[in-house]
C-alpha cells in the first residue's frame, strides 16, 4: 500500500483522492451552472473528509490491557475458531464500524508482527457472522514480548472495496499505533490466544486506542 496515515494527519491519506475528486467535480459542475449536481458532489467531498478523519486519541495506562482496534459497536464476544494462524478456538471480540464511525484501525497490543495474510472474498454485510468466513479480509498475527498471540482481522463490508494494512512481518507495533483502515463500512475481529478477561459487552460502543476491551491475565 503506497499511502500510509500517521498520528499527525488530520485526515487519512487514503481519503485524499476521494476528497479531491468530489471537490473538483463540484467545482466543474458549479462552473457549468449545474447547481444540484454541484451540491451533491460537494456533499460527497464533505462526507469523505468526515469518513477519513483521524481524531487524536488518549490511551488508557494499563500494561496488560488490550485496547480496541476499531471504533464501533461490539457485535461478538466469546469463543471462535481462528483459521489463518492459530488454527484453533480462542477468545474473539468483533467490532462493527458503521458508515459514521472512524475507520482507522489500531494495534490492540505491543508486539512483533509474525505473519500476515490477505484473503480476497465477498462483500456481505460486516455485522453478520458469515462475514468472518466469506468476506474480503486482511489479517496480521502479533506476538507480544511475553509470547502471547493476538490476531487482528480487518473485514470488508457491504460497501467496502479496499483494505489497507500497514505492518509487515518483522515490524514491531506499539499498542495504539495506526495499522491501517477499511473503506466504507466494515468490521475488525480480535482473536487472543491467552487467558483474558474481557471488559466490554455486546452492543457496547468502543473507540480505537481509547477503549480498554480486555486485560491479559
């Protein structure tokens, strides 16, 4: 992925083509006196700025805590089979991002990225369980210094058509670091191969980096 958003960016760099494209179209239509079409493009440009926003976040100070990797609503918390790396049933939490949530994703723990995989698939609604198996997704395996394994899976949704994942195998990520984003409605699953106490419940709203979602025992 050629574009990479960092903490200093107010808007994710992946959003620049959308903002510029819609903005230019609005200007051209305005010059041609196509009032309503110009307004539609201007609205799309404004929404793109909103969608790709990168708000500043404060992280809770808890050494063994996991922070949310995504903004949105918790749609699953329990045991599930992790198929890419762990190949077994472990604890999983899933956060669904609506079209109005921030879509920048962050690392839930400190650790080395051991492996990664991209799976091209379908575009089912991301808030349904079948999306974990069928949808386009990108996954990374993070190993903490204490050898605990955490898998972060970015899952494309009904409208999403592109997943950006920044870390590569061998990279070290810090808790709360920006690791990528998903365009236009999606979900993030976190699998934990360790003894963990979840601190969130179903339907709870969480924020990436800012919300504590679990504590490693």
